[in-house]
DNA sequence: AAACATGGTTAGCATTTACTTACCAATACC
DNA sequence: GGTATTGGTAAGTAAATGCTAACCATGTTT
C-alpha cells in the first residue's frame, strides 16, 4: 500500500529532508555520512530518515552495524501522478477560459 | 520570486488543503462555497487558503465582498521540475546499478 | 441609515514537529 | 572477553500547526 499523498508531501515539506534526499541522489549513504553534512545531531537525522522511510521515499539496507539509506523513486510516483493530472487539468481550464474570452470578444452582447 | 520548494511541499502536506485544491480543479470558488464542503469552520478554511496563497498555489480575485479563489498551476512548476529531475536521476542510477550487476555477473573476480 | 452577507483577523488551545541530551542494542575490532 | 563504532529510541522542550470562538471591516440591499 503506497503512502498517502499528504504524507509524502509532508515528508518533502522540510528543507533538511529535501537536502537529505539530495545527498542520496548519487549513491547510497550511511547515516553517519549523511549526518556529517548537517549542523545537527545524528539522532535528528535518524528521525528525519524515519519520516522519509514512512513516506516510502527512502529504503535501508543493513550491513553490520551500518545502515545504508538510498532514495526510492517509486515513493514519488503517487505525487508525480497527482501533479501531472492536476497540472494538465489546470492548463485545460486556462485554455478553456482563453477560448471563452476570445469568443466573447468575437461576439460581444 | 517563486515560493521555496519546501514551502510548496508543506502546503500540499495536509489533506484538507489537497481537497481544497481539488475543489478548485474546475472553476474558481468563493470562500463560502469552498467551506461548505468541509466539516470545519470558515476561518479554518480561510487560514488554509492563506497557506496556499503563500505557497502561490492559489490566487484571489475580489468581487464586492466575495473572494473568488482559483488554483494557479504555475506555483507547482518548481516542485514539478524538482520531481522530474530527481525521478530521472534515480532511474539513471538504477539503470547504472543494473548494468554494473550485469557486468559483475559476466566477469566475476 | 439599518440590517445582512461575506470573509479576514485575533486570541486561545491542544497537538504535532524539530530538535537536544542521555541512553541502549548490536556488531566490529583488539 | 572488553571496548569502540554505529545507529536507533526515549524523555524533555520550544516553536509551529490546525483548529474554534469572538470580533472586525467592507460591501450589499432594502
């Protein structure tokens, strides 16, 4: 079952978490390596990773005591789909309004 | 200046606000008309609309005492762009890993 | 002008969020 | 076995969030 749309959006709604995803853009990273890039404690990063996990935006792979996190694009699929249809609908609506205005101009009562 | 990515995502990270955007999918709506669809007071809706306004996901048009809200797809452009590149990068990475695994299988040391 | 309609703003509240410090569990290393 | 390393968890806290009730401002209608 995919995470809800608002859960995914909420997970993305924090600059720290966006930066974490940015850090995972290349290869997978250990928690420690991720945390090094931030001016906050490791537990804080751990908690952010939990939120991203719950939103299914990342996944973990344990190797010994190290936990390697990687981003999982699938988690973005739902939001992506919503955004596309919403976008398309909005453009259709704008096109419709433009056409209507054109018609009004052509035949003003 | 466009709203920041996390501001937009945060605005989307609430089911009520997602529903409001859904209600604005068709035509523009007055605040009262929007509020009718929800089991909460009008001020609450007003506050949600403020968040959406700040994220530039909606715009208002005043007509007398009525305020007509409409969704503004432009506000989603930034998030959309981020999502696309992030998505593409992730797919490239997956393809790269698959290729690497294939190579490892072909010539295991 | 008086009464109504519409909707933004304020103050107050309970809950959630983003942290910190302290602690615990599990594996690696000697 | 003892001791680092690595990272998740718990308790506590300050700030932000999502509401409500009360109020105010503006425009409309008669």
